C-alpha cells in the first residue's frame, strides 16, 4: 500500500505527484502495490479528543 498526504485539498496536484512518484519507485524496485491511499488535511490535535486520538494512532490503549 502506498500512502501520500498533503495539508489541504488545494494541493491535489502535489498529492497526485506523490502517488505517481511512489508508483514509479515501486515499479523500479519491483514492488507490487495493491493500493494507493491519498489523504489531505491536518490532524486536529487541539481538540479534547486529541490525547485519545494520539494513543490510538500509536497503537496504545485509549483507556490509558
């Protein structure tokens, strides 16, 4: 799986370029990519749920 991310949806051209670069690299290294996942937006770490979101993102229990 290839994952590319930009900060805003206005950077769609850059996002497409990132995916294209990853695909070209994978082809050159004979790596098979089954999926490309583009994403945009900034995480909202200022929200009240932020500590829980960070723990989940790093694979920790949300109850800690």
